[in-house]
């Protein structure tokens, strides 16, 4: 025997495939929102503009 259970617990390391730490739905949504903003051209310069940051916040709230 290998010492591994035939029925492992869901968040234990798998037999041979490493996997990422489970994330909550809210974390996944925030990551998606962040990626959406960072995909905008010139986002790094625009993030210092209070009006643009406020608009991005409104867009995020509107998307849930």
C-alpha cells in the first residue's frame, strides 16, 4: 500500500498533482475585477486620478 487513503479529504494534497489553495467566491470576483482594471490601457497612470478611480469603483459595484 502507498499509505494514501482511497478517499482523501477534499482539501488535502492530491496524490500527484499540486493544486492552488482554495479561494472564496469573493476572492475570485475581486481577482477578476482587478484583472479587468489592469487590462485597461494606461491603468497604472490612471489609478492616481480620483475621478477615474471613482468611476472604476462604480463599475465594480454595478457588477456586484
